C-alpha cells in the first residue's frame, strides 16, 4: 500500500479552528486600538484648531476668531487672507478627519472674542466613544455619552 502525502480533513479543520480563535481574540483589540487612535487624533486636531484660532485672531484683529473654512484655504494654499488663512490643512478645514466630525463657530460680535469647537465621532462606538469640546480658553473637554460642552471634564 502506498502512503499518501498531505493533510487529513481533521487536521485541516483543527488548523482552521485555531485561526478562527486567534482572529476572535485579535479583532476586538484591533477595533479598540483604532478607536483610541481616532480619539488621540481628534484631541490633536482640536489643539491645532486652538492654535490656528489664536494665530488668526492675532493676524486679523478686526475680525477676531473664525470658523474652520476661514482657518483653512483652497489647495494649494499660496496666499493667505481673512477668508482662507491657510492655517489648517484642507482635510481638517473640511470638517471630517480620522473618524471624527469637526465644527467650529465664532462668536457673534465683531471682532469675535469667543469661539467653540466640537469633535464628534462619525459613527459612535465604531470610530470613537468620546465627544470633545474646546473654546477660547484652550482647555479640551470630553463627554462619553453626549456632545461635550464647557461644563464637562477636562482632559
């Protein structure tokens, strides 16, 4: 009788079962890591917005603070103006970056002496689990269940 080379069906099923067990352990950790990276990116982006707001209000003191589109500009950003200051990259100025939606609103007075910035997960529990907030104070605050505001805990 000739000896056959190769794997038996039972051996292949055992290997597939082991791979599925490893995947079941690894995938949730990967998703949590991605959410943590998105949240860290959102905090960094809010810091960038805070710096851009201060630079903008210093450069254009008769206007004060501005919204995201005024802080950004059209690509390639070669000439800065009060409507496109070239202080933010086009992705962040468009309002969506790394699984988070960003919104910034300047105060209603002229010059605007206040502003608020919010970062909300694009898909809650998938792209992030925390909402972030910042204003002219520069303090970044967060809330785990609803849109963050000035009364929430600071980072």
